[in-house]
C-alpha cells in the first residue's frame, strides 16, 4: 500500500509511510495533505484530487484508490 501511494503521488517512501500512519491513526485528510504539502508543496494540486476522490467514493475507498 505504501508503494502504491508513493507511486500515485510521486512521494518518497518515507513520506508515503507518514501519510499511511496518519490515516491509520485517524488524522483528518487536511492534516495528511498538509503533511505532504509541507514536504513537497503539492498540496494545492493534490487537495482537489483527494477531495474529489473522497466525495466520489468515501474516505476508505479513496484511501484504497
């Protein structure tokens, strides 16, 4: 799962692991986007994509996407 997230969002493995841990610990999606955005500055691009995926499929399905 970490590899898939890293590949989809062009993240390093360590950042992808941090995002997975944040999701598993129940952090909000904005916190997770902020974590990645602070590291890579892609929050402005990723936010609409993630928000759209969550709106379309719900949180758990979006995570699996």
